[in-house]
C-alpha cells in the first residue's frame, strides 16, 4: 500500500514525500501482529527486508540529479512530543535489515539526542562500515528548538522528518520548500576581498562589508520568489491535514509554508577570511596588492603564496581562530534571513547544506584568499575545505559543533570520510560510534560518514564492472560510485580521509 501511494505521488510530480518515521507509524501494527500471533519477530524481519527491496526498483521515477538521488529517506528514532526517546524494536529491525541487504535504499536517517543509548550509535556505525554512506545523524536537541524558533508548534517540530536529503519538513502539515535557493559564501567573500580589501583599514571593517553583502544577497534571492505558481496536487492534498475538510488544494498552502536557503562554501569563506585576518591585518606580511594580484592571476607566478594560504593559514576544522570566525559568519547569515517573509506568509530558514551547489557555484568561482584555485571544487555541505591537512576527526567535530546551530535549522550535515580500515574490529566500531555520540553531545547539528578507500575508488574508475556494488555518500544521499558523473567522483576522491586512533 505504501509503495503504491509513493509511486502515485512521484508520477504526479510530487517528490518531497519520503518514507518518514516508519518505526513510529508502523509500530502499532507490528506490536498487534506479535501479540495476536500473526507474525513472529523473524517473520516481521523478513517482510521488512522484502519491503526494503522494493525501494530499489523503479526508483528512476524520481527526477534526481544522479542515480541514487531519489529522495527515499527513512527516519528512525528521536524523541516524541513529551521528550521521551522513541527508538524501539522496529527501529532496530530497520537498521538490521538495511545492514543485511547492503542496498542504497531506503536511505536511513537516525534521529538522536543526548539521551540516545550508545547501542543505537553502534548499530548505525555497522551500516557505515558496510559502506552504505548512512545513517545520517540528526540532533533533536538542536533541530527541534530551531524549528520551534521558526514558528513550528512543539508537537509538529518533534515529528520532523527529512524532505529528501537532510532538509526538514513536517508530515501532513508542511508545504515548505526547503531548497528554494542557495547563498554562495565563498563568492561573497571573494567579491568583498577583491572590491574592498585595498581600502579597508581594519579586519572588522572588512567583516562588516561581508555582513552587508550577505544581507543584500539573501534579500535579492528572496525578491526572485514572487508570483510563484504551484501545480495543483489533488492526490497529495488527500494526504495533508485540512485540505479535504476545507476543500482547498495544498498548492494554495498548508499550515507551514516556509522556504529554505542553503549556504555553500562556508568553510572556504571562513578559511579565506582567517587568512586575510592573519597575514594582511595582523602580521602584515602579505600586502593587499600582492594578494589581489595573485587572486586575479589564479596564483600563477606566486606559487609560494598559494602554498602558504593552502597549507599554513588557519583552517576551519583545525584552528580555533577559524572556528570563532565561522560562528560570526553563520550568525550573520541567520540574522539576514530572520526578518524575511515569503508571499505565502511563511518565513525563510537558513541552512548549512549545499545540495549540488557545491559544484555549480565552484565552477564559475575565481581564486579565493585561502589559496583555492579558480574552478576548484568546494566542500559538500558543512564540512572542512578539501585541502585542510593536519588536525583529525576530533578536532573537526569540536570545531563544527558550533553554538547557535539551531539558527540554521534548514539542515546541512558535517560530512566526514573515514578510511575503511578504521572499522577493522568491534573495538574500533565502538570508537567511531563514540565519535558520533561526542559530536551530538557537543551540540553538532547533523553528521554523515563515509567509509572510503581512495585507491579502491580510483580502481573503480578504471574497471567499473568490478565495483558495481561500491556505495558512497555524495551530498545528502548515497549512490553507486560507478554510476556517478565524473565530476562527482572526482570531488569525493578529493575529500580528506580521516583515521580514528
């Protein structure tokens, strides 16, 4: 029944309708069947696996960017409206079924919080070891307050699910568009440096220029969202609260009608400003003229400067001073978005995700003050830049568990690549599970992990038929590596592989 409904929605052009909190709405049926003796736990597990297999058929009905980008996200665990943990036997069965099948769908999102038992993290880490690129972890302690701050009722906020990749939507009452646009942090910083550095006397005055620029940019983007027409969706309307009762199609709006803005290249922007702050304003060892000329020429003829900026300058995820800057930039973004209202009376939600913009924005972006060359890829989502060296996963999670992440509650995960040798025994699996738990307990927003091996991926490019089952996490979804376009493969290959000691 669920699959028929799901396919019907897709065929009607309504794609952001995911699996939702399966372990919550199927739990009464599961418990009733066990109590009546209609099913054993083992039989229920077999049925669940067959159900999961169905997600891997006809998924091309979803018009995603790449094979695998099909929005089939399933949410497990999390708190209920009373703040009680809702991870249950069915939650565990779902994780075990996905682990045994080893397929890319459904993509599991695990809602967690400070009270989540380590056992759930260990089960999740087993899936990461399997190379599935999920579960993605979402922190209820950050997301729910963030949604409430945006005007969502507490009961609705406690029932949040993913819209497709990692953006939040409320089942039955949210007509939100969580990916309506994106702000390029990296471009804003580059433009400010190129236009204003020569005349700014202090770093704070340069940072103020950025604050004004991000405000102007979000207002510009919001200004393009006028007179939007949404196609009537009668079948979807049947599934939404209040539509039938009020004889009103959901295309005219629902209880929540908010829009979401992604923020791309955040780490590049932070690193660029941190480099300017240190070398131009504090140490004064790089003149504005030299930096601007080098950027204009894509660092040709000044490779020494490029190397210094890429390798030695402060980096978000490694150096505390960069983290402090990140807090300021994210607050500026949140402040700029906060007063905006759309034509449906909804608000705008700032987010740290990137979707596919991390490649789109990078393609036309010139050299940046962190030593990045023109056209060089940006990090996906809320992650360290691609050429950060040193530090390690502990340093990264401490840096990225920033205060005020509830203010960017449109979603956007920290993405970390762990070398697949990290998962060699039970002790190491518990260490990784502890790393994830530490990020959540520190106040991290979202986290997704990849178990990767660069050598194996390079071999897969040469001999794809031998690696048909290799799965990787792309930006908010998992796909088969050999089915990805080359540019996505190359970006994944350029990410840093971390080890856990």
